[in-house]
């Protein structure tokens, strides 16, 4: 028997908050005077209805723990209760009676993997044109589009990422055809009928931006601007200039017509929306940093960043994260000057270091991607410990997404997003044995009833009742 989405406890959808219009004029005031009042916009008319699945008080003992922030505990104990990490410590950590207790001898416990760069749901499986909803490639800048409006919650990739990769949260981004591709969304990796039911409560939105070859190729190929890298920056700067003027009017209390694109960019300029910038070359990343200072916004993370090693000191100084692959390179010109030591070199410089996927298969083995990067580092004398390398997969992406106060590490009071691995998680032979999200056991390799798969997935031989 397989556990399908239809069979899981379903969440009751909360009524969407109504979009607020402009203020209504009082009956004793003329409408013209009321029109001068600033508009009030509902910043999230598609609110999260996420509610944790029911769990039980649980302890894992005799286990090697990576706490996600660089700490390691041998023969450790973790207690999960009420959806949170209740306690973490050594073998003397008290365990209440009459709770679920798992023996972790020879196993490892970590925070759940967080993938900062995914397209699950907006490029779901099977990969066909009818499902290709990640790029609104009709204009060079489309900050008005939101990736959540493309996410298909039944994408089989979500359950694969959970069961094979220990992924408990992920950011879904628009594609990189556009200079400004639209808003991203952060999700909890749980089965749901709706994207609102997966939406990470309180996570800030992101703005997907892109440098380099993709925008100039897509739009230059249509005989329009931008067709060069200087065109990329010219279009970006003109758009930011317009956004700054729009925000200035709002800040001064002046009435403005609602503009969904400018509303997103005003959110970036006010620090409410985080910038996630697809960028390969070091020179372009440096130029983007200058542009961000020109218009008063901050880049949270450069994604892909295959030349981050060239400016790792600048990234560290500016407090900008780099989300990188272990060894993808050479598939286009701007990806040629990569080195396999990119990730450890960025780490050594003191910059925020992240391993990301950008791929429906690679998201299932980000632990192995981090292991490859560590091996490349050791070859040049940069030896990164297991427990520190895990920061690349949990705490650092949580920090870059603005959710590190709630998840990404095993600290009392944080969300109980936890993976029990059947061996060292940096081994190619290791797999998740159990995965908890908010303290609810969402996957158990030893229990066929705890192997959630999409209703739209046929499954693999040996899974549940598939023969």
C-alpha cells in the first residue's frame, strides 16, 4: 500500500484575505480629496494556510548529531515535541517516559536539507511543454509574476526530494530568461492540495534576477533590447530608476495607481523582498553589487556563481551568499572558467557558502554534491569537517532565505525539521531513514505507509504495492 496525497490528512484551506483597495472616502468628504490618500495594498493576497501534520513526542538517542551551525555531538540525543526541537545534548539528556524513542547507533542526525534554488512545481515532471511554467519570456523584466502561481503541488519531484534527499524546505524560483523574472516562494516540503498549504509561514518573498547570457540571448534573439551585457544593465537600471520613483511617491504619502511590477520592486527597495540573482561571471557579480548600491537594495545571494572564487573576499565583505554547484561547468561560455574548488575557496574566504541544485534529480543528492566539493577542497589543502560542511546545506540557505530564526539548525525552539541518516550523510551509500517536518514523521524507509508519493507518480519496483 502506498501513501498518496489523497490518503494523507488534508489541511482545511483558510479563506484568502481579500485584496484591499484604496481607502473609502468618508461620506462627508468629497471623493476628490479621498483620491489623494495613498493606496493600501495587500502585500500577500495568497496567504499561507500551512498547518503542520500531527506528530508525537519523539526522541532519537545514541546518534551522531550535526547541529547545522557547525557543532557536532557524539552519542547524542535529540528530543522533538510540539513541532519544535525540545532539547539537544549528550547521552545524559533526559528522555520522558512513554514517548517514541529511536536508537541511532551508527547513524547520523542533521537538520533537514534546504534547497535555495529549485524549480519543482513550476517545471514539474513529466517535463513537457504543457508543464513549462517557470519563464514568462515575453518581456525582459517581469517582476509582476509570482512563481507560486505556477507551482503544481502534486509534482512527484517533491516526494522524491523528501525521501531520497532529506529536503524539508525549498525555494521555488522563476526561470532565468529575464533580467527580473518575478517573485520566488519558499515552501515546506509536505504533501498538499494547494501551494498555500505548502507555503512557509512568514518567509519573505524573493525576487529572481539574472545576469549574462540568458537575458541577452532570449531578447537579442527577438531583435530587441537587451542583446548585450551593457544592454542588460541599461534595462535593469532604467527599471530600478522607475521603481525608486514609485516608492518615493508611496513614502511621501502620494496617491499612486497600483502597479504590480513596481510593487514588487518597491518591496525590494524597502528590504522586505530578498534578491536572488542568477549570475556566473565574477565581473558581472561585482557590477551587480555596484548597481545595488546605486539604487539602495541588497543582494541576498548570487546563484550558480561559478566564478565566485575570484571575488570571494568581496562577497564576504558585502555579506552576500553564493549558492553553487559542486562541478557543473562548460555548458555555455560564461560557465567555462569554473573550478571544482569553487565552493571550498568561497568558504575559506569567510563568505556564506551554499550548495544548491537547480535540478529535479540533483535535489535528491545535495549531500553528495557537498561531499564532492569537500573532496576538491582537500586536494588543495582546505579540509572542511563534516559538521561545518553541513552548514552549506541547512543553516546558510536558511539564512539567505530569511528563515534561519525558525529552521536550518537543531536548536531548542526551532522547527523540528530533522533527518535521520542510515550512515554518514556524506557517503554515496547513505540514504535518509526517517524525515520529520515540524516534528511529524513524513518519511520512514522502514515503513511502506510512511513513503508519501504523488498521486501522479507510478512509483518504482519494490515501492509499496507497485509490482
